[in-house]
């Protein structure tokens, strides 16, 4: 989910700006609609002030449309209320896009030559496009979750769905699992697994993860069958799902599982970076070393614990990033443009090089290394 959204934002707003990035906290569990509406009006005034600093005409039809679109949702007049919103507007061309966010994001506005993506990465990093399967003895329910609301896709009983039957059993017919389950239940679990695989591989779907819950014995068999059938994404047991059936309870269970999973993955990733970097292997820590790796195109995955504002510069000729703002590039001698948010520039450059960026959104052991590090494509000296 994160990769697709961030890639879309970066590609759509690649042309010259300035680009207005607006984030709005829409969480109605903490504030009433009137309070949110007042904050939105204030952030609109702030946006116009920021544009004036850039000498951009304040009147913008696209910008007005962005803010006007918020009020029906604030007042609860639309279905599927989101916890947060992200908007991007090209002040020159009027191009704009909006994204509903699964969790609240601090309300803020940024105007820069590129879209501000750190708040978006922080919110989206833990969340994956997830297929959840709740398995019982005679039925299985399938839900789709993108970090926001969960939607029920279908329910499978003992009979194999026609679509799955037509597509074949994906090698499950000849394989057997040595479990003490009745034959008709095993047939049902095979049908559930075949449906699972069909949904994952269906054109237009982009699942990152499959979570299986319900009856623990039957769910564990489905997980094992799915691994036998070489489903193309990870398939895991999710005890948090239990036997829930309503979409909101499914969403909450997926959220709990996802946040725990992201924390564990983050700890492992940071540990790997620190271990590899200490041996001089394919990892680096600290801002200076990471900048060097980014300028060499060596970063496979950038990891930042928490965003912080750091000033730097970018060469107007060779495009390298430098830590200390100066008038002259240390590599080619050309002029250097100040980067008010160097970490944003680093993240953009990593993404342009087809790397990945993970924002942990919390303190980690990287705090001793200026809060960032990277897995490298190749060692650097």
C-alpha cells in the first residue's frame, strides 16, 4: 500500500511547482466537527500566507476545491469517514490529488519544490493491503483492508465457488495434510485456500499480506495449504481475528496485528543495519554516511526513526546532496541550492533510485546514529 501511494504522489507531482502539501487531522473521536472545521479554515489561511512567500497568486480554483471537499466529511454527510486526509496541489498547473489516511495525522501545510512525503510515509509505513480470511468448519469469510475500513468480499461455504473451480485447484487436489479432520472439512479448507489464492492473483488486486483467523486448527491448516500452493504473498495466522464477523471488528483486529508486526519488523531491520554497519558490510548509519550512499545510488532501503528538520543543499549541476549548505558544490564546483528539509530530499532521491523508505515513527536504537541508517545495494568505503 505505502509503496503504491508514495510512488503515485512522487510521479504525479514531479513537474515544477511549487507543490502544496496539506495534511488534516479528521479524527472525530477526539474533537467535534466544529473544532475540526475551524482548524481547516485556519490552515487555509496559513496556506495562502505560505503561497504569498513564494510569490504565487493566492486565488486557486484547485486549492479552494481541496478545502471545500473537506466540509461534507467533517459534518458527517458522507460514508466511510477517514481519520486523516492528505492533499497535494501543484500551484502552477492546478493538478491536485487527495488520499484518505487510516490514522490521524497532525494538521499542517508545507510548500516546497516537491511534495512533502514524510507525514504520509509515517502514517502508511505500518499498513499493508491485506486479505483477511475468517475460517469456520463450514464457511469462510473474506475481507479486504487497506489500512482504513474493512470490506467483506465474499463468503464461501463447503461448495467450491464456480470461479475457483474453473481456475483449477492449484495443485491442492493431489496433496494431503496429515491432520485428524473429517474429509468434508478438509474439502472445505481446500476450497477456502483455492479461493484465497484466486483472490490474491486476480488481476487488479495488489495484496501484500494474507491473515487467517477463526477456528485455530482450521486456520492453521489453511495457512499450511496456502504455503504448499505457493501463494505469492505472505500468509500468516492472526490470532487477533478470532471469530469476528463484522467489518469494524475485522479492521480493529488487523490494525492490532499490523502494528505489532511493524514494530517487530522495525526492530529486526534496525538490528540488521547496526550489525552490518559495524562490520563494514552492506549497511550504513548516520546522516553523513547515508548521504554519501544516496549520492552513489547505493541505498536499497532507507530507515528513519523519526523525522527531524535538517538543512542542507543540492548541487544545481550534478544533483548531489550536501549536509552543510554552501554556495559551491564540493564535487563539481557548481552552485548549490539550499534544501530546507534535507531528509525529505534524501527520501525523494532514494525513491527516484528505486529504493524503499521506511519511517518507524518512534525512537529506536538508531537514535545513537542521528536517527537514520540504510541497507545498501553494495558496500561503500
